[in-house]
């Protein structure tokens, strides 16, 4: 059945391409009108070039079932936008998703009303190998990495553990399924590991819990590695991340390749990225860390090997 759906989706995409190729029209669905998405939409439009016309709309408008643009391909920015686009009854129109974490992308696609629709994505989150490489580069003497995550993250944690083994790191995991479980789980973890890797599990790491996690870890002399510059500003030692503009440019590349080849590229992690370091935290932990640009260059070199 899955193979039939994939083949049927490919046929639908090919049928949609002539309309798209003639009109060169893309509908861009934004999760909302905040600067995060409007800036990404502007970068997407510039990367696609003057020959491609983009019509912006919002997830709210799609959810209200307003008349869609006559487009041959949809680009969604954010998880809400992806869900709204996949709920629309137009399975022949392919979708490229950007600014969506891999876990959210897979869950949204699995819940879609039209599973035969061709869908791909450039994920917002970083590959586990890149995140663990950053930890190895900044803490060469530390081989024990801890994570906190709910039970619904079991597949992702298992994948992370496999990558950790490949890099000769040991992953320690504490399950947190309720707010009251967070503090004792963190205390147990801090007694076993050299660092904490924050995963984008909103039930564990959110605006109310993050300050306590960072402060508790800091008092135990244990660095936390985040997944966004906001975490670094809040007190994490470092994070590797891709900006919304970098994400949008890669989505534009996927669209252009789809036009040239007649098929969507496979879902992929971001290629362009940056590293952010909290120098104050590094000095407080008595860590001598490389410059951000040097870390980016070394991570890129490791990925080419």
C-alpha cells in the first residue's frame, strides 16, 4: 500500500508540473505574519529569482478555506502552515516544507488527510551527528552526554544513541513525562554526565523550565548545549543552528530542483549552519573554546569525511 501511494504521489506531481511550469507560480503559506516567517518568505522569493512568482497567504486563511492561489507547488513555513496545507483538499499540488522540525514534519504528514500528496522538507533541526560533533570539539575530554525527553521521544533518542556510539560517546537518558519529574531527573543525570544536550521537546524545555535547568546545570559545573541562539543567550554554553533565512534558501533550491527534474528531492537536514557560543558561560566553566567560525569550519570538514 505504501509503495502504491508513493507511485501515485509521483504521478500526481508530474501531472501538476506542466501547470506549474507554465505559470511559474508558488503559493507560500506562513504559519503567521510574524517577522520570523515574513523574513523567511522574503528570502525564499529572492532565492527563487524573478522568473518565479510567489503568492503569500497564512495558515489561518487556509484553515478558513479561503480560495487558494492557482499554484503548481506550495511552500509552507512552519508547522502550522504545513498542517493547514495538508488538510486542504488539493492532493495534486506538491508541498515543500521549511522551518519545521523533523519530528513535527513526520507527525504532520502521518496525520494528513491526503497521504498520497507529494511532500518534502528541509528540516529546522540539526542532524544528531552535527550536534554531537560540536560537543566533542568543545569538550574533548567529555564522553558522556545526557538528554531529558518524554516517552514519545523514544525513537529519536534511540537514533541519537546510535549516532553517539558511532562517535564513541555514551548517551544517558532520563525520561520526563510530567513537570514534577524534571528536577529529580535532572539531578540524577547531572551526576552521570559531562554535558547536557537539550532536545526540542517542549514538554521538557520551555520558557518556564529552561531557567531552572540552566541554573541547576551551571551550579553542577555542567554545560548545556542548546538548539537555538535563544538558548545560548539564556545561558547554554553553545548551539549549532540554521537561521530562518538559511532554511528558506535551501527550500528554494529544492523547489528549483523539483522544477528541473520533475520530482521532489527527499526530505533533508539543513546544509548551511552557524554556531553560537556564550563566552561568559565558557569562562565561568573555565573552558577554552575555539572561535565560532573555526568551529563551523571544523564541523564542515568532519561532515565531508
